[in-house]
């Protein structure tokens, strides 16, 4: 028994040494490339992450075709987090400790974004958050190492409030998923709208669990409060159920609806002939954008994938483009130099020029606001205007009180 | 008034949808005693296949025909699964079938994305039931009315089937006493297969009928499976009428609950289940389970403490593990620490399951409480790490003491489901009490102090604690307390008749297991630097069950191996591929087939049969003693 265990032990040692050796050989070969570690919820949220992956793959191809960054090729090492913060941290650790990546990027869910951001702060690694919307990631839990690309919850709420304040509606009701994103979306929207329209009142709120809406009773309860307008934050399959139930029961007839994210192709396209008329939404009307940079992106994307881009494609594409721009400006893979380079960096994007603000590390990437309608049995956004992110952030004085002191 | 009536009708429609799926689960469990984790997967497959068929076939016949064909097709898949997979493991330890169906569920979740793509799919509305009917000035969807009628119709058909056909009589007989049915010469194989097929048919029908209301997507299964289990248990296992009443109860409470407390949906079903089970230990319509004739647990070989050689082998194994930092990199060490923590977690559940015979479906509650305990102490009270590690698990202990008291009053699946209810209640508190727990954004910044920072130090710390916890649990197994606990597991009646206070013993075991899980959770908080409601979630509880079953529930410490294999495999697969669920599920199914007693269970069986063969010629008294059935009746 003992001898056998010793044997196993010896072979284990041997195997480990072989692995270690192999590792150092790859390290030597890897001199001419810059590794970016990327994490996202590929298996848990494929509807968003598949287009997202296509987006960043296109960016990598373009960057390397143009000679890479600082004379090196960009390599993205991508990991799945399965939608769990703990697994995202395992992946982040692998990317940093084993793959020795220059920076971390990606993530979708807010809690995962926050977990990775805290990890980055602890390990002193640069982290470019792609998608998580929570305000905490740049404000209350912001840190030196974390930057965020997408317009935050606050920014999207502010864009929608611009339009909502113009509505005659006085009685408002909200329907939002019962988790941090839904809660803070409703919270910020309420606060901003009440500031512009002190005359309105909130008559009902519904908080179905994320992914588990029992749409009939929810719609019925909302209608019973007789609101003039409804704020919706549901998305994905929950949105489909809500819209179907509301359409059948006539809940959205003669009512204004303001809805977060509904104009994003990921959430709008599945609605098809159920698409409600005239909802005021944030989103990405990919075939109605007249920005030259977007034309270029659209052509390249369609040529490569023979498919149209979703918002995830833009996020993935711009995440890696931003990473490359930061690396190029820093001229180095040193974390402090990258942070210095990223603070205040300006770069082109498919939505026009964007800046990563020095004050809170938030990018000024904006979103489109428009109204939903149906065209040939498909949902589209019409009357779209691009809202530049920089116009929808609080004053610098206010922002500086939101971030913890370092 | 009209509004309340319409709200009531809406609740009934939700109830019917729930009942269809729950009835299938109920009859499967009633007859075969399989905790069919894959029921949600069959529901989802029903929806996907019905989507494809109703898009292809045209007209009203196409739609309804498509739904029926989809349900039949999935039933055929179910029958194949039963014949190829489940038949092999009916004689395996209790709950082992859970492992097989869990593996299947993982596979299906990835397969539907591979086949149907990642996008949410919108099915057609039902021909003839597109619009709404006006009642009291409110619009009621006609499809809701259709569902309201369908629920009782299905209930009626099932009642006729069970009371007016020979098959139904056999099914009811088997539900009551399947050994007796077998003894009377009924071909159990085909009875089980047909029941499984019928149950799967109902699940798939339930899924297919959702396409006019829902979107079809790859997370449908998880959305329904737990809720359906809850409904079945509230109604009483094996009782179809009970499932119906429970579905109505749950759906109506939800429909009216959200009018008063809009956030209640997240925890409502679990609250209802906890209350029902505390008041009625066998659900609303259930009867006490018939006493099993077979001795539960391992009856062929008695457990024995390690021999000297085995002890040395363990020491060598631990020593080798302790030398890992000499060869492994930082990443491998962090993974090593994570595995060590899951060894603690799995071993704690294993103690409760294999020694106490109490399978908890909510063990993550105590793991998570330990993690939150550390988070509170470190972030709110600012205590040093060593104190946090020592005191954090006390929150797990406290939770186990409170919930355990109620849980041990029950047994079997009812016990399991009550622990699940408690875990979900704890989870929803962590999720909802944002000012204190941070809600789903969790508590961040719980990093180890200098003395334990660094992958190697933290690895040694985790390994040391894991070795200590597993050793202590083993010592308890072979202590008088351990024997008493095994007594309550093997025969509650006899152990009580010789003066063992069974409930007290079981409660103590529950507290020990909860505290040990809390120790794991405390370490986990420091490993990840953060705590999330996920640490209490159902997913983690299921992972623990899988580790225990994989290792072998009839062994003393099989969970240690189960945890190492499962955790290492899943971390590696998630890192290597986006289809980790498909491969992991496949591997689990293969392990189930190859090791029907779990990995360690099978290895021990092989070792003993090999030893018995080599011992046979000498026929020592010791050998005889060892082959004496421990708990033979």
C-alpha cells in the first residue's frame, strides 16, 4: 500500500514538473503578444454573449491586421463564468496568475462585475468592465483599477427621464425585476423624474423575481392601480411574458410606457409581432444609425458573420478596441501606466468619439432613445436620437462625493 | 370586486400550468422513488420541440397536433432514458438517481442552445385562443380560461386512469408498497418504465402548452423544477389531488400576495412549504411513508476505522498534498484551496446523509451563513481574521440549531424539502435585506490578512482545516454518539426502544454538520474576498449533494473523493470549454453507470470482493465477522 502511494506521489511530482516546464516554454514564445483576459457569462446568457464574442473577435482581427499594439499582437484569452461571481473569481485568478494577462476585461452581470472589480483592486490589476450597469462599480464601490464602458444605470435612467418628463402622465407605476439592477433602475428613475416633475405620484410597484415572472397577476395588479404611465425594467424572457400578457389584456393601451433596454436587439427581436407600439426605450437601432464609424463597423461585421450586430456586438467590439487604445497610449503593459493612460483617454467608437472620464472611470459611450413599433412583423425603434453619455452624468462636484476616497 | 375575481381566475390559470408538470413528477416519485431532477429538462424539451413543430405545421391542427406530438416525442426520450440509464441504478443507494438526472439536466441545458441557438424564441399564439374575454370590465385572456379548464380535466383523466384501469391500480399499489407488488409477480420493469414515460409526457405537455404565453429559452428548466418539487411536497408525495390543491394554493397566494407585498414572490412558495410541513409533516394529502423492508444504508459490510496501513496511506496523501506549493503555481494553489474548502462542505453534508440518513437539500444555507458570518464580523465589526474564522461558523451553527430543530421532526424527502425551504428563506433574506447584506451585489473586500495571504499560505490553511474537520467527523462516526446516530438511521423504532433519544441525536448531528459547513463557508469568504447570496443558493446545495453521491453515500468519507473529483473536473472544464455543462453532465452520467455506488463505494466493493477471495481458503474468524451483515433484520 505504502509503496503504491509513493509511486503515485512520484508520478504526480513528475507530472507537475512537466507542466511547469511546459509553462515556461510557452512564456518564452509569448514575448511578441499582449494577452488580455476576458470573462463573461457565456454559458448562462448566450443570447447576449454570443454576439458579444463575435464583436470582440472582430476587434481583435482588425487590431492585429493593422499591426497590433506597440508592435505586438493582441491575444484575448476568454473564460466563462457560468453566471456565478465565485466562478468569475476563479477565472480571474487563472487569467492573472497562470496566463499572466496584461489586463482583465468583460463581465455582464452587476454582481460579477463588482466581484471582479474588487479582485482587481486587491491584486492591483487593470480591469475594463464591459457591460455591468450598476452605478456602484464606478461610484460607491469604485476603485482605481476599474473602468467601465457601457452607460450606467444612472445614465440610461437620465436619458429616459428626459422623455418621460415631457409626458402628461401624472400617475406612474413600475414593474421591475427584484434584484439590484431593477431596484436601482427604479430608484434613480424615480428620483430624477420627481426632480423634474414634482406633480407626479407613484401609485403601484411590482417586483417579480428575475426570470420567474408570473405575468398574469403582475399585469392585472398594475392595471388595477390605474396608472397613466408605466415604467418597465423587465428584459429577456420575462419581458416576452409581460408583453404578451399585457397585449392580451389591453394593459398598455392608452398608457405611456417607458422601458429600460427594450430597444436592444437582444430583447426587442424575440418580441416579433407582439412588439408593443410606442414604448419609449433605450436601445440600439442598428439599421437606423447615420454615424460613419458605425457604417464601417456594420459593414465589417456583416461581411465577417453574415448576421446583423446586437448591442452585445458593439460592447464586445468596443471593449477590445478600448483596451487596445489604452495599451497603445500607455506604451506599456504596466498597470500604473495603463491607468494613467486610460484616465481621460479619448477614442473613436461605432457611436462616435468617447472618453473615459478621469473623475470616475466611466466612459461617455451613450445609447439611443426612440419608440418601438412594428415593421413587417418585427420590432424596430423609430424616431431615434443618440444621447451622448457625457450629457447624462451628475456634476463633477457630485461625482467626487460618490466615490470612496483613496 | 370584479378585479379580485379576475385576479383569482388568473391565479387559477397559473395553477393549472404548475399542476400539469407537478402531477408528472408526483406519479414518478410515488412509484419509482426517483427524485427526478430532470423533470424541468423534459419540460423545457417539450417547449422547444413544440416550438419547432408549431412553426412548421400549419393551421389549428398543426398547432394542437404539434403540441401533442412534442409531448409524445419527449415521453419517448424519457422512456429511453429510463431503460438505458435509470434501470441500471434502481438498486443503488437512495437518491443516487438524483445524480443521474442531474447529469442529464446539465447536458440538456447546453444541448438546447446547440440545437436551437442562444436567442429567446417566441412561439405562436394558440389558434382560437388569441384574444381576451371581457368579465366585469376586465380582460381575461381566453387561453387562461382554456388552461383553467384543462387543469381539472387532466386531474379527472388521471383519476379515471388510476381508479378504472388495471395499470392505474398497479401504479397505486406500487405507490403504496412496491415490494409487495413485486412479490405478487407484477413485472416491475415495465411498470416503472411506463410510469416514467407518463410522468415525462405530462412534464413535456406542460412545457409545450406554455409556448403561447412564454418565451422558449435555455433556462426554462431551472425556473420550474424547484417550484414543482415544492408543489408536489406541499400536496403530499404521490397524491395527485394534493398536487392540484397545492398548485392552486401556491398560485392564488402569489396572485393576491403581490397586491400587498410586491416582493413576496421570491420566497412565497418556500414559506408556504415550511409552514405546511411544520404543521403537517407529510404534506396536505400525503400519508406516512411505508416502512422500507430493506435495511437502509450499507448492510453488507460494517464500517470500520482505518487500519494501520490505511492510516499511513492517508497520512502520505495529506503529506503529498501539503507539498503541493513546492511544485504548483499560484493558480493551482488557489484551486487547491477551493477544493479543500469543498471537501469540508461535502464532508459535512456526507456526515448528515450517510451517518444520520438525513439528506439535506439545503445544506448551502449553513455554508453561506458561515460566509456571511465572516463578512459581518470582518466588515461591520472589523475583527481580525483569526477571530472571524473562529466566530463566523457560529452563524452556521445558530442557523442549523434553529432550522434543524424543525427539520429533524420529519424524515426522507419531506426532511430534504424542509431544509430546502429554510435554505431558500435564508437566501431570500440575504438577497433582499440590501442595507445589511448588500443584496445580490454582496459584500466585498474580505481579503485574508498578511499571515494567511498568498496562495501557498491560504492553501495550507484550508488544507489544515479540511484535514482537521474530516478527521473530527470520522472520530465522531466511530464514537458512541456516532453509533447512536447510525442506530437512528437504521431503525428509528428500535433505537428509541433501547432508550436513544432519536430526535435529539439527529438534531445534534444536524448542528454538527451545519457548523462544519459554516467552517467551509468562512474560509470560502476569504478565498473569494467577497460573499454573495449565491453562496446560499440551491445550486450550491445541489453541488454538495452531487459530491456526496459521486463519492458514495454508503461510505464513511467518500465525499472527500467526490468533492475533489467534482470540483477539480468542473473548474477545469469551465476553464477549457464553453460547453462545460454538456461534458460535465456526460461525465456524471458515465460515472453513474460505471460506479453505481459512487466512486469510493465501488472501489471499496472491489477491494472487499478481492480480499474476500484471497481470504476465503484460510476462513479466519475475523473474515467471518466481517461478512456478517451489520444491520440485517
